[in-house]
C-alpha cells in the first residue's frame, strides 16, 4: 500500500541523516536494531525465522555513499529483498497499524541508536564506552519490541538520594539568610541558582581520572553515581528518546561531596569579576577581608583618594539604595536608568540570555533550533533592508553565534556576532529587539551581557558597520568611529556594507558591565553624602568681597576670607608646592627648554623639541594616547599652567615614557630619552626643587 511504501522510504533514508560512513551504516543495519523494526509476534518470514537479512541495504556497499540531495526513488513492496530474496512487504507487515506519532518515535530511536554507535567507537574511556554500549543495546531492543526505553539493573530509579542537592541548597539558603533584607536575600538566592545550574551542566570526571587522585574517597560509589549520571542526565541531552533528569533533582549529598571541590573552583572563577561582598562557603573558615583583596586595593595610594574607612562609614548611612540624590547629568542618567528595568526582570526570571548557535558536529537541539528560527524572524522584521536569505545564512552559520534574549519562552531580541580570536576582535553582524519590546532597556542589557561574555573569552574589541539608524544606539553603548584595532587586523575578515559607518568599541576587563549602572549609582550616593558631611562641618559664614566696588581689579586668591581654612586638598595649601611655583621660572632657563634653533640645546634634546609629526612616525598617535614634548611644556611654563609640582613632573616624565614605549630599546631615540631624563633630574636637583 502507499502507507507501507512511505514507511519503507522513510526508514531507507533515516540512517544517512547524520552522514555516517558506509561501514557504520551497514554495521548498524546488520544488527537487529534497524532490521526493519521486526516484531516477532506479528511477522512470519519465509525463511522460517532463520533470516539473517540486512534489510534493504546491500551487504557490500559502494565505496562512496550516495548523494543525499538526489531524489529517492519510490519503493515497490512487491520487489524482492536484495539480501534474502523475501518480498519487501514481509519486512514491514508489523507496521501497518502503527500510528504516525509512534512511527516518528521509533525513527527518533533509530537516530539515537546510530549516534550512540558513533559515540561507542569515538570514546576512549573504558567505563564511559561501556555505558554507551549498554544504552545502545537498550535502544536497539526497544526498536525490536516497539517499546519504551527503561534503564534496568542495579542502578535503581531516580531520585537516588533524599534530600536532593536542590532541596538541600534551598533549605540552607532559607535557614541561613532568611533574616536578611529583601534585596540581599535575593542576591543570595541568585547565587544559589547559579550554584545549582553549574552542577546541572558540570561534566563529571570519569572514574579512571578520579582513581589518579590521592586515595580517600569511595571509588566504587563514585563509579555507580557516574553511571547513573550518564544514563539519566548526560546522554539524554543528545538522545531525546531517553528520559532526562536534572542532576540537582535526583542526586544528593554523596555526589555533591564528590564534585564540590572542582565545581566550587569553577563557580568562584565565574563570579569573581562581579562579586561585591565576601563569600563564605558552609564548613569553611575564611578571613573576612580575604575576598575583598583585588588588584585595585593593592595599587599605591594616590593623593586625593578617599579613605576606605570613610567610604564604608558613608555607605552604612545609605538606607535606600534605589534613590538617586543630587542633579542628574546626561552621562549618569543614561547609564543608570537605561537598563535598570531589564536588570530587575532578569533577576526575577522574566527574561533570560543565552549564547546559541548552529552546529554540524552535534545533534540539533529542538529548543535551540526554535530560538534560531525566532531570531531569524526578529532580524528579518526589524532589518527590512537586509535580504532574508542573507540573514538566514548568517544566523544558521556554525561560525556565527547569537546572544538571544528570551522572554516567556520566545525570542524577542538578539545580537548575532562572529568571533576572531586570532585577530583580537569580534564582528557584530545583526542587533535587534522586536518592536513591541523596545524602549525597555533590553538593547543596553543585551550589549552589556555580550561585553561580559567576550571579556571571559579574552576578546576586548568590537567592530560593526552601523547604518544611519543604528549609529545613535551604538554610541550609547560605547562605540565610536575611532577604531582601536589596527586596520591590518580586520581588513579581509569583516563584511563591508555600502552606506554604513564602521564603529568600534574597546572593552575594559575590570568593569562588570551588567552591574555598571548600579556601581555608578552607588558612587553618586557616596559622593553626595560626602559633600553633605563637608557642608555640615563648615559652620562659619564669611562675608562677601567688597573690594571690587572700590576699583580693585584683582586680588590674591589667598586673601579671600576663609579660603585657607577649607581643606579640600587645594594645591595652595601645600607649602612645598608653593615653593615650587615660586622657583619654577628656573626651569625656563635650562638649556632643555631653549628654542629649537638655539645652538645651546642639550645634545640629546633634539627628538623631543616639537610634537611628533604623523608623516614621520605613522601610527604614533594610535600607540601613544597622551603625547607630550618640550615645546608644549615651555608654552605651559610661560602661561603659568603648572600650579603643582605633580603636574610639571608628570608632563616631563611623560616625554621620556612615551619615547620608550614607542621605540625599541636599541634605537637612538630610546637612548636619547634615557640620557635626557638623567640630565633633567640633575638640573632640578641643582636648583633645589627636589631632594638630592
């Protein structure tokens, strides 16, 4: 019948869907797993049960598999089987009354069997290979008997231990942190979710790898849990015909104790970049100050820094962290308000962010494929100038990835990108949010997540071509037309778009971008409180100045009533700086600052007399962000620009530092910088401006 022909055609074409090698295909089809799904109770072979047929496949397949794009010829069930001579209809008589849904389920098991067969041959670990082979035989048996796969034996059925890891962690959070304020408790709950999610997707060590560790744990018990994890949690991720369970819902204390050390290390590395409070794990004693030691704390103190004790004292007085004090500026308001709503929705679980992409080496995941189709629809609707075929090709290209924004299980936005790790940058191809979800901060929060994703992968530059409608958005996200990536790095790698503007963004690995607006808000709170404290300390009110009414044109700033008593760190209050200002004119008499045409120049000053010309040193201003030269310093001396010793010494030191940064050590310029630096410090010591 036509029904049987359709089934046989489907089974004939089912095996090559993953393009296995000819040997793999014939071996699989020779086994009972794909022997035309025979059911012993309903099939009567002409060979009286002794048929060893390979089905419709040839026992000697051709050296090259047939092309999958060719049209499959219709199957005539009256034709004899090429292997056993039986009519092809005898092989599918048991499928006559099978429903379409059941047929699709059996075909799915066929695909899983073939994939497990490949895993068995590729896997090197003996324990894992044994589990793969057992599941392979189980699914083959299910096809033979048209049943559902059930893992039997000594492994038992999930859950394996109570309470589960998830229940234990939730109980611990409730017991330990229920007394905290709502915001802090939510933060702890988010950490607990991250902890559980890390366990669910953590690849466990094989028993053989674990045996290489120092003795101390039960290897046999771990092997049982590892086998359970493979059968119920890991393999079902790529074999849909097997029931899948979350690791944290079926395992308990035993497995947690086995994996805790490795998992804890990964989790700490994951959250180290945006941890704002000390973390102490249960059962571990840790000094309170230890987690707060970052590189920024170890840096030398800079004059004008606010003491840490004062900051902690001020922060303890801020009772409402959501309140913004003081006037809003365009910079702060843009960064603090734009993504606030999106961040809150993410914390409540309303929206999710996932980096997804197509793969040619792994079995397609239905959810990911649905999300990719949703992204293709969003980009097509929001970018009508782009050809739909072009969008589809890039979204499903395995070399491209997409950061997807998921709300209520559906895609509402995303950023498609391609990473070039060897070149040190990533190209952003498409960026869009569906029209009815715009102006909610999703675009900013998307870009912030993308920045943190690339910081974790050590890629610190973005490049993109923006049209006239997108330039404004990218500017708000930190992009500019000043490209930091050398042209030789990206030419020939990124796609050119006619009529679009190339923009770039350089990432700072020390900034937690998804929490950036929260940090800005907190800093503004602290500064406002410090200003209020300073104002409260100023009790005396001085009278205004009346001397200007009497015709006085100018007065020394020190003569203003009360100015000397205000300790804002003014350079005028530093006695050493005042002395330096009085003697600064001595510097102008040094041969170091004479006119370039003068014959009395120092013999090593010639490279630094004037600003570097772009024609003489191509790329100089891409390397040196703050150039300085002796002519500029001389002009600043004449205009009384330098009000502190620090300003003048910083400019002079920059002249020497820039030279050594741009030029190689063996160059003449590098040597001139060292000799001139030594001459400079000798002169100012002779003038008594610094200690000898």
